[in-house]
C-alpha cells in the first residue's frame, strides 16, 4: 500500500516505523528536515521537506497515486486542509486526520457528507479519556481494552500472593471458575513475554492478560488477586483538554477534584464542570495535596502537558498515600522507565492514537488494534468473511488454521454471543475473531489470513 504520512513528530514517526516494517511504501512529509533525517536513518522510507497542506508538496510526495493519506501534524487546521486538498486535486481514496480541538469535534457536520473530505478523524484526547475511564471502572487493572463494541474485554492485572490461582497452572482456571469461560492471552514476567500454555504456572507479580465477556471480568480478576474497594475519590492534575474532558466524564460517578496552576484556566473550567471541585495550585505541592487529603484518594491522575510534572506529581502523590497513581507520558522512552518505578500506570497518547490509526490501515477487515502494555505484542479484532472456498479461516476448526508462530485466537464474538476459542471451534462468516500476537512482524500474515479470495463475490 502506498501511504503518505504528514508530520514526523512522535505519532507520525512511530506510525511510519510500524507501517514500513510491513512492506508498505511510505512517504513522510514535514517542514523540519532534521526530524526527517533522523527518521530516515532508522526506517526505510522516503521523505519530503515542506508544508504538509501545500499542493506542490503533496504532489512531490506522490499524492497522485497514493492509496492513503494520514495527517498527524501538530495543527488541526493543516491536517484537515491537507485531506481536503488530497481529495479535490488528487482523489486520494482514504484520508485520515488527527483532530484535537474539541470545538471542531463538537460540530459533527464538519466531517459529514457535506463537510470536509476527512474519511476518519481521530482525537487523542477522546481516546485517552475513554482509556482512563475504563481503568477507573477496574481499579486493580493495569490495562483494559475493549473488543466487539464492548462485549469482550482484555484486562491486564498483576497477580498477588493472595490470589487463588497464584502458584497454579493455567489449566486449573476452570476449577476455580467453573461457570465462567476465560483465556489467558499473554503473560509478562520481569518484563519478558511468556507464551501462556496449559502447564504455565502463574507466579506472584506476573502481569497476566486475560480475555472474557465483559460481565465476567471482575470474577476472573478476583481469581488472580484480592480486589481493592471501588474508586470513589479522584484527583486530576492538569486542566487542559484531557483533564477537563476526563473530569466531565467522571464527575457524575465519582468525587472529583481538579488542580491546575493557571488562574484564568481554573476559572474557565469552573464554568464548564458542574460537580468537580476545581483548585488553583501546583499539583506537586505537598501542602496542597495534604490539604486535599491525598492519603484518602483512590486515584491520582496527572495529565498536564509536561511529562516531568506528571511523573513528579504522581510519584509524590503515591509517596503521600494515594492508592493508585497514573501519569500521562508523551515521550515513549519514558513509559517503561516510569512503569518500573512507583507509578502504577503510564498512559501513552501516542500508543492509543497509533493503535486506532493502524486499525484503519490494516488489510483484511481488521477493526481494532491494541498494543499490549509493553508495546511489543498486539491484540487484533478481525472479521471473517466468505466461505470455505474463498477464505482461509471460515468453515475451519481453529486447530486447522495455519496461524503464524506466537499467534493465538482468544475469543470469537458471533452476534451477541461471546465464545472462548477451543481447538475444535469452527469459525463462521461474520465472526469477530480476537487474536494475540507476541511478535508484531507476523501482523501482515494474520491480515492475509482474513482476506477473501478473488473468487468470492
């Protein structure tokens, strides 16, 4: 596939690296030649220096015969205009834009049939807000991912000594959960991936990724650790787009406080939020945190625009007694470093954005792509189409499907029914199949499995 990526920032560079490794023809456009040079040093792709929305620059990038344009520059206006120009002048089939400003997103007609020629618009703030909301619902989880419109969830949890399953093999799960079907999709032990098999023994501090129907998630979590009480009190540090969106989404369910250092911004936020207590101050101020009873706080969530502020305030909140702390981390290199410290969860907007973008790029009707916590593995939801003569998966038992090494099928959603995958389960047309890949280099092979043959009409 011939893809033009506009913007060589963190999202654009990561996306280019992912796609270039999958035999796509990638061209990256940016006005900063240094960024492009650094990217080209590590990835086999073409670069063009110039303004991302200028017609001559797009022509130079190959827009005349590009299959897709992905606009992820730092300016919403540039992204949207570039998509419109690609449509009007070059008839580019698929155009994706990253759009951050809530005012654009609140007017859906901008992206409607009579609006701008943007086929897909992606909001990092919206994605991060939804992701954090899920973590609030399951305070013991390290990661919560949705599949099949929320019918199935993949949850990562750290196994504790007190968990009934700790010290036992995975095949014994059904003994502890006789009426619930679940699958362990992936495990990490001391940062290294383990292929889960029947004889694999769960150890304390293992990160266990399991999949189950959404209504069964809490029961499975309880088998791995003693569950904490539900969240009630939340402190959000940062009153930017993400902090304000998050407070608005949570304030009707929880007791929420929001801290921002900017006086004018706190006054503005106070007019938007209805139940949230808005405080002006420094989120890393010990006296302020003490006054706001940080030791009785269930979740402290730092989502300012400054990684260092987020890291330091979250570490301080943890030391002062907050039960769980999260920090928004933009620099990818910090994520693993932070998760090995006192911070419980590092949230990467880039990872969330890239996963959503990849779902629109993948071939073979892949509808959801999630990176697992360490980034090396992926979980994919693909839709099976065709019949036994036109598809490599439809009408076949799972144990007869030639899956790439390190790839497993965890669950199948058939209409409203959630089925855990067994060796003799037969995949039917229109099934939503949830797969796990320990090695991302096999993604293209999985996509090919779900492509319909040329004879299928």
